[in-house]
C-alpha cells in the first residue's frame, strides 16, 4: 500500500532501492582493491615457460661450462674433466640466479624490481646561522633573544 507524504508517493520498492544503495556503500570498503585484483589477474608463467626458465636454462649453462672444461683439457692435457667443477657449479649458479630473479620480479610478472631493504627517508635539518653586522656568529637561542630585544626596542615610541 503506497504511503502519501505531502503530495509524493513512496512504494515499498523505492525504500528497498535506497536501503540497497546504502548497504552497498557499507560493503564497498570490504571489496578488494583494484591493485590486489590486478596482481591476481596478471598473466603468470605457463608450464612450458617455467620448465624453460628453471630447468632448460640452468642445464644449458651447465653444458656450456662442461664444454669449456673440455676445451681447457685440450689446451692443458694434464687437467682432467671434472663433472663437479665443470657442470654442477655453473648449473647451480644459473639456477640460483633464476630463483633470485624470480623472487625479485614477483614471479616474473613485473619488469620493475623493488629494493631488498626499504631505507627510511632522511629528514634534513637546516642549520640556522645568524651573523651580526660585525660578522660574528650567534647561537640560535641567543639570536632569537637579540631579535626580540630589537623588536621591543623598536616598538617603544613613547
């Protein structure tokens, strides 16, 4: 049943829409921010790309190190080809490089890296040096007193 107030009619559906709009304002603060949803919607690495980055790249670097070790044995016949120093060390270095780079770029989703440590901003304090007409430096507290003395002396017009 519509109610009448000073020539306007209000129905039950009108009150529901005003309540719904007020409720949406209340719940708007609980919605996730755009930046959070934007981070979740970013394209992540596919399985092929992850395989290439975390397995194929370090193995290729290890094989390259093994090849250079072989070339070194050709130059110096007394040197033996060692799997540990020629393959494993370059492999582990490349793997650790990829892992650190992955952490720094937020899982390879951004091109900008954030600093490891966020240093506090330095607040610079200005040093106030006041000099007299003679060129002598006055301490700040004494300078304020002398300025006040000059102001009080200038105000005396009697």
